């Protein structure tokens, strides 16, 4: 039983890291993280303009990062503002710091 539990834990952990690394393998998603990691809050429109990509592409990148809990979203006056999630697991934060150096 214990061996099976370890295999399940290892498999789950590997799947988690696979999803994380896929998300971080996109240059635009890395640019979004870099824009927001210093504590800034930005709207989809502002991020799209800074990156020079479409609103739709930006929105898709933001949704993926939010679903991974990399970003937080807050709706204000009909706009959604995104910020970096400071409550990310430490291992994930460490990877982001290494990548953004």
C-alpha cells in the first residue's frame, strides 16, 4: 500500500510540474509575470498594449496563469486588474525568480 501511495504522489507531483513548465515555456506569459511580479496591478488592455499582442491572446494567457494561481484578478468598475499572487508555493516562486533573472 505504501509503495502505491508514493507512486501516486510522485505521479501527481510530476503532472503538476509538467503543467507549470508548459505555462512558463511561453515568452508572452513570462513577460506578463515580469510586468506584474513587482506588485503592480494591470488591466488586460494595458498588458496587451505593453506586450504588443491582441486583447484576446492576452486574455487567454492571463486566464491560464490565473488558473495556475500565478496571478490574482480583481474586478473594479467593469475592468479586471491582474496582479502577481504572493501566496504561490515557495518552490514555484523560486522557479519564477530563476527564470526571470
